[in-house]
């Protein structure tokens, strides 16, 4: 399973009260505007992603652009994984 699919799976799990299927998401959806993530949901998502990928999101790296889409979040995670090597 690639990083995008892993991120997508975690995002969907965080949206468990909604019936969002993996096949319905393209990666271009905004976590905030399209999927309705609020600040608490974003924090929970960050914690899960940090645990899953064994990475650390630094406060200075975080911006709304990071959560612009699932694709942008995936790109950032790929960058952090490379940086950790």
C-alpha cells in the first residue's frame, strides 16, 4: 500500500460517522472545506499520522495550505519521511 492510500485510509477512518468511501475521494478534496474537518479533527488526524508513519509535524511547518487537499498532506508526509532517513 502506498503512502497516499495509507493517508486516505486514515482520513476515511477519521470520518467514520460519514459514509465516505475510498472510491469517492480523488485526493483533491479539501480536508476543511470539502470533508468538514474542524480543528479537533485535524489534531486527531495529525496524531494518528505521526504515530502511523513515525514522523513529527513541526509547528512551524503547519499551515492551512498543508490541509488544502489529501494530496498536499500526502506530499508533506512523503517529505517528512525522506527527511527522517
